[in-house]
C-alpha cells in the first residue's frame, strides 16, 4: 500500500501537464528563437511540459537544428516525417503522442507570440474545452492588404462560423489550447486542422476566444498560396456534412431524392395528360427530358442515402464508436 502511494506520487511528479505541438516545415532559422522565447514562458507556468516538434519533411536542416535543441533540453521531443505530409498530419502526430492534460498548438515560424499562452491557459481554467487565439491586429493598413487579405479572411471566418454553428473570429489562428480529451477524440484528414473547434462541437465542447498578438514572418516563407481558399471551401463542405448528417445520410440524400423524384413524376403526369387528352407530341419537348432526369436523379439520391447508411454503420460499429458523447455519469 505504502509503495503504491510512493509510485503514485512519483508518477504524478513525472506527469507531463502541458504538451506543446509545433509543426515544422523548413523553419530552420525560426526554431531556435522560438524555443528561446517559449521555454521561459512555459517554465513560468510552473507546470511540467513537453514540446513536441514535428518535422514535416523539411529539407533545410530543420531536423538537425531540432536535434541540437533536444541535446540542450530533453523536454524537446522530435517526430520526423519521411516526407511532407502537411500541417494537419503534423498536428495529428502531435495529438497522438501528447501526454499532457492540456495540449497547445502553435506555428513554428514565430508568428504566434509565446507570451499569449498564459492568458489562454487561464481562460481554459475557467472551464472551457478549447480556447482559440484571435489575431486582432494582423493586417497592414492600406487598400490592397484590406482587399486581398482582410476581406477574404472575414468572409472565410463568417462562412465557416455560419456553416458550422461555431462562431469564431479567427479560424486561421494556429495558437489554440485544448483539453486533452478534445484532441484525443477527433480524427483529422485533409486540411481539417483549421476546423478542429467546429469538428469538436459535434461532441458538445465549449469554445472561447482570447485576443492574441500576431507578428509578421521574420524568416523563411509562407507554405501556402491562394489554393488554400479552394481547399478550405471543400473542407468546409465535409465538416458541415459530418456535423449535421454523418449519422443519418438517408435523411439528407433521401429528402433531396424524394423531392427530385416527386417533381419528376409530377412533370411526367402533366406531360402524359397533355399527350392523352390534347394529343400533343412529346418527342420534341425538353420537359420530357427534365422529367426523366429528375426521376433518375431522385432514385440515385435515395440509393446513395441507403449506401451512406451502410457505410455509417460500418464506420461506427467497426470502431465501436458511439453515436453520442457523455460529459459525466452518476451512479
Ligand atoms: N507547416 C507544416 N507543414 C506544411 C505546411 C506548413 O508543418 O506542409 C507548418 C509551418 O512550418 C508553420 C505552420 O505550419 O510552422 C504554419 O505554416 P505557414 O506559416 O506557412 O502558414 P501561414 O502562417 O502562412 O498561414
Ligand atoms: Mg505563418
């Protein structure tokens, strides 16, 4: 019994409380500066921490730099990907390995300010499950930056917020703080790391925002271009679908299918009526094509919904994934 207590105490003392996840893709110049800033901030929290750096296939010597930093501080952990898998994969690798009960993500390019971490942690302590940074001042003044940066970003955040029902000012901010359960419960694909708060809302988490500092890039270049916009739109579609219909595909496909089918049949009846009663020729009427198309699409959509139902069952039952999420249970 006594030894049990001792081992428990030892375990508790060795237990990591904060896990910081840094995706690194060709950031060789930034990393040492970042760790120089980050470590004192984390030390000051008084909690035991680990910094998990995911080298996402860098080719600029980032890995060697990371190894050097690890030799100076054991709390730096390194995961090296075989090639570039993208920021979402890097986050996923970090989430899989995180030991802390609080997980912090941020960019490795010095654009997020480590000094913002304590306020985010304080907010989490208030009882939230996710606290997201909100880069309040992140645009240069002037017509062009407002047109090419601010406006698209405003539209994107508004779109994502309305479509997912999780209202955030700044989905693009990588600096976020999560309770462990949140990140351990979600699976990420594609570029979905931007949507974690929205995806997690499926489980009923509470999300808060805290204004953070944002700095322009000092070293290296951004890894994304304008193609990001298309990817975000497609990902948004996926998230929206998963959030509202992932456990009942027949309801969305089925209702669209029934609607299409009904209109098609109605048009068909109308045409038959015209043919039989008024003797109108149908062969040259585009409406006949429309009726056929609507009926066929209707049947296909319903079939798709039924197939979706099968897939959903396989998905949930093969992993023993419940279709609900429990906050607590008494008795
Ligand atoms: N990143 C990554 N893999 C990628 C692209 C980016 O790990 O394929 C990392 C990158 O090193 C940085 C963070 O993700 O730490 C954000 O990338 P970036 O600064 O290029 O994005 P932006 O700030 O322009 O949105
Ligand atoms: Mg950046």
